[in-house]
């Protein structure tokens, strides 16, 4: 498990109510849901220092969780090189399987 995913599990809500609620409203995803609120994921993403190799290691793994896909999309905005960002965005697009990912990625 990637260290970003481990951190997402540490950020999850303490009860299962939020996770169950998320499963109901994000019914079109093929991913498992950890149960982390989107503002926490965005704050976590902003706190990560830019490390291209670390990001690429995370981007190149198959995401099993909704929150991983969301974090992936948010981290794309950290790339300053437009060619790299476009290539990574193009690779990311097939992973978008939910309206919530589309609405949340910045």
C-alpha cells in the first residue's frame, strides 16, 4: 500500500456513517470507499511537497479506492510542466468513474 493511501486511511471518519452515506450518493463508482471527507483530502494534497518521483509512483499504481482517485486528480495541479501535466491528465481520464471525481478535481 502506498504511503498516500495509508494516510487516507488515517484521515477517515471514526464512524461508518459517512462511509455508508458516501456509498449511497456515489453509487456510480467501481471503487471501494474509505470514508474520508473531500475537504480533508484537499487539505492533505495541499500539504504534500512537490516530489515528482513520489507522485509518479502513486499515479502509476492502480487505484482501488475512490479517495485515491480523488487525490490523484488533485495532485495533478502540482505539476508546473504543462506537457507532463497534460500527459498525466490524459492517463488519468479513464480512471474517472464517478460524478464526484469529476466535480471535485481541481
